[in-house]
C-alpha cells in the first residue's frame, strides 16, 4: 500500500472501528466498492465469532490486494 494511502487508512480504520458496529462496517466497506464478499466467512456470533479487529484486518488485506493489483 502506498505511503499516503496507508497513512489515510490508519486514521480511517480507527475512526470506523470505534464508530460503527460489525455489520455496519461490512455494509460501509461494501458500499465503498471493496469486494467485501471475500470476507463473507467472517461472522459475528455470541461465541467464537469474529471480532471487529479481525474484520478490520480483513479489510486491510483487501486494500493491500487492490493496491497490488493496481500496480500490476
């Protein structure tokens, strides 16, 4: 991820994680055009569910994949 995008994402990540619920985050990033279907396996459940932090790590991976694809 380029430095400017990485810096912006660091700020956005913290604000998004604190401001939105798990499912709202998935919806938000999907509406932004990210291929959120790649994270469909991440589900929030009462026990043994995915945390928001894990979801955000998955979004990090999506950004990195898109950035790598754009460079090629």
